[in-house]
C-alpha cells in the first residue's frame, strides 16, 4: 500500500522542539524554564556533585544537521565528578510529554563516559562520538547527541560512573503534533491489553500485535508506541506495564487441638483464593495436621536437696508440659519419692538363717547406679559371689552350699551420674 502525502500535509509534520533557558546564578540545583505551547514549565537538575555553566554548547556546529535550530545560549556543564555512584535527577514542575536531552561532548578523547537512564530513550540525533547504546544506556567519546524520552514524565534520573573534562547538558520538550490516547490498565495477570487511538497506523516496540492499535503484552517492561495520522505525521509515546503471574502455593501445617491456621481448626485439605487488585489471584493449598493432647503418668525418684519439674517433696502432682510436637500434655506425677540418702552403701552383716530378716547381702541404695559389679571373697581370697545386677545380692551360699560364719571381703565398681567409682569393705556372715 502506498500513502500519498500532500505537500501542505508534510509541512504540518515538522516536529516542534522547545528548549530550556537556564538561570546561570544557580548551580545546585540548576534551574531553568521552557515555554511549551504558551505555558511556562520549570525544570531543575540536582546531583550529588556541582554544576557550572558554559556560555554555549561546546561544538555547537556539530548540531547543525538537527531539524530545529538549537539556541546557542548558556547551558549547564558537568564533569560527572561524583564518579561511581553519580546520580543526576531532572524534574519538571508538571507532567510533560516527550522530554529531550541534549548532551554535548559526552566523554573525552581518552575517557569514554557511560550513562544509564531510569527510562527508555530513543537516539534522535547523532552528531558523532557514540560508542554504543541500548534502550537505557549510552556510551560516548566526545559525543554530541539528542535523546528523546517518549511518553509522559515528570522526572528522569541519570546514573554516571566516570569523571571527565566536562559535558554540556540541557533539556527541552517535543510536544506531540496530535493527541494520542492509550486506554487500559497498566498491570494485569498473565497479560496486559492496551488500546491506542488518535492515529491511523500504530507501531509498538513489542507485544503480540505490534502493528495494531490494540496490543497484548505478556512481559513486564516499558513499550514504545509510534502513531501515524492520515497526513503521515508521527507521535511517539510509551507505556510502562507490569505483568504478574498467578502464584500457587502448597504448604503442610501442624497445629495442636484447639488451635487454628488461617481460620481452619480441623485436620484436612483446604484451598484458598487470595484476591489481588489486578486480578492475579494467589491460590493457596493447605494440608492441615492436628496433633492431639496427650496424658501420661510417671513416677520419679530424686535425692534429698534435688527437685523434679519444680517439686522437691514426696507426693503426687499434676503438671501441664509442652510435648515435642508443641502441644500441651497433661503429666501426672503419680509418685515422687525423695531419698534421704543417695550414697552407695552396703550392710556390715547379714544372717541367711531362714527367718526372713537380713537374708541377703546386697546394695542398700541403687539410685542412679548405671554400670555395676559386685565381688565377694572368703578369707582365703576365693571368690564366692559376683554379679552385675545392682538389685541382686549374696545369699551366703557358694555352689549351693551355705558358707561358714565369718568375715568376708567385698569390692564394688559402679558408675553414677557418669562418674566411675570404687568401694570395698567387709561383711559378717552370721548363721
């Protein structure tokens, strides 16, 4: 298809550029004004370094090929001397369309300078010296350039890293030749659909239908739009969108009986839908496990001067304790026995004569005894008894025969609270 554009229509397509006039008495922030469609718009630049001023653009003639004459007046000058971490923030006092940035002598012959911008730009004039650039980054070495930031903005931020001799920097506006409207939400779930109007042909920088007024986007980003009217005139703008993805989570949670999780109190599987303002709902799958309370009965023996769960006297107690699963458990201490003496002792005599009194020689107190060995010898050094059971004892017999009355020697090795101890003594066998 061929479009025939009348001469008078072509004249209507001449782009308009309005440039800033700067107040040379202010260097931080640098301030100026732009007259745009009869409106005075204030502009300011502030940075973590200082500005100075030049009486005109360095290498002004390098801009002679630009479609609109650029006033050769005093403009801010910077050396980007903050180095790494340099930040320049330019703001208008109102939201404007299509700001433009003039950079003269960006980078020196020996030191290229790279600038990164907070939003996408288009290189609309290259007077030479451009080393490389992409949507948001520009590297120059004695570069003379003009950048267009399509869309509606109030502020643009420049990030710099490399000091140099100096760069002239100035701003302007490129008011649209005709109104362009973009309808639709800036955010969505899975995709965002926008519809442009105001022209006859549309070209987006991305999306599923880039040559259509209505375009659908599946990725977050800033998208440029070029709109052409029936006269062949163009307007550039942009739209920043955010495309979110639906989130699905699956979690397993354990609670105690009587507890709750997101309002659920019974064990089972649940599905929640969490609504968002852009329709990208989160789906939450919950597997809820419920631990019951437990009740246990125990008995315990302690020594005098000690305590168990805060109790130091013999008796019966009921305590609520925290179980390993974190749920409360009812523990009944049915019998707490407090021993007056926890020392390891043996009797000094016994009488295995069948009267049921003192029939066996054994350990009197076996509390906290771990490893244990007891040996008994007669007066000839012959071993007549041995055991590893601290509850067992000697009934006075050796190989089934009751031994003669007299004195017998014993020795005992045992471990108590992790310490190995040894004791020995003598016992009288009376029959």
